[in-house]
């Protein structure tokens, strides 16, 4: 244990040695800036996508059986590419997807696969940005309620698939 501690101290000293040297040469200069301040007052900067970038069209699957569609959506809800949406959508799908009608399932499919940017889904669900009319459906309302987490459920990991 002591050997590991000593090795860690040696490595950290080696890493910060150039910084210490530069700080010792700056005796008359102003103190360094404070660490990063709170981000509570930060403004979200969102740039519009340029017109010349073609967005891929999600393939329509008109003859897909309802149970197959629900299984696909359950998987896609878990594998979004950003942890925030993985947690929100996987817990939402585990709670609601089995009880969705065919129309509601189609709305959920359009919501998670029709949007090209997952950050949009996140901002709409958390009500940071207004939801466009084409995505402001019954399903988006359920998702917004799920995000509010009135039951105060701990959602630190995705639900088990076999639960």
C-alpha cells in the first residue's frame, strides 16, 4: 500500500513539476484565475444546422409486427449514444412501452428515430427548449412527466431487460 502511495506521489510530482517551475518564476505577476465558476447561469448556445447538410431519412417499416416494433424500440431506447438519453428513454420504455397501442408506439418510434439530434430530445423532455408541434404528442407529454420524476425514483442505471 505504501509503495503504491509513494509511486502515486512521485508520478503526480513529475506531472506538476513544469507548473511549479512556471509558478515560481511569476512572483510579481497576478495570482492565477480561480477554478471554473458555477455553471448555473450559463446560457445554452445552440447553432442551427446548415441547409446544405442532408439529413438521413429513417426507413419506414409499414409491415413490422407490433411486438417486433416494441422490441426494437426497447433496444433503441437503451442505445442512444448519450448517457442522459439512455437513462431517460430506457426507464421510460421499461415503464410504458408494453402498454402502448399501435398508434402510441408509432408516435414513440417517430420521436426517437425521426429526430436527428438526441440533444433535441433531451432538451424537449427536460423543457429547456420548446417542443416543435410535430413532436408535441401524447408520448412527449408522458416523457416530460417521466423526466419530472414525481415519484423520486432513483435512475442511476438502465433497467434489466428480463425484469
